[in-house]
C-alpha cells in the first residue's frame, strides 16, 4: 500500500510543478530570478519578449537595476 501512496504523492507533485511552470511561463507579468551577485538566473516568456531578443540572446545590460532589495 505504501508504494501506491508514494506514486500518488509523486504524481500530485508533478502535476503541481506543471501547473506552477505553466503559470510562471504564461503570466503577463515580469518574473526574473537573480542570484546573490545580481546575475539573471531565470526569466519568464513575458520578460523575454519585453527585454530580450530571445533566451540565447539575453542581454543583461538591457535590464534595469531592481528598485527593491
């Protein structure tokens, strides 16, 4: 029974991760991840369309400094 419960939990986690990814990638809001040095580690599709020519052509100099911490 425990193996079946683990499979259910893994399936629910995968479904939740898929929903989260879809939300982050498709929302019409800027979502940008930065590391401790302020380097871009992630940007969603909306940010890509707004700031960059494409993910492979990302130009960090075109992104303004964040206003907050």
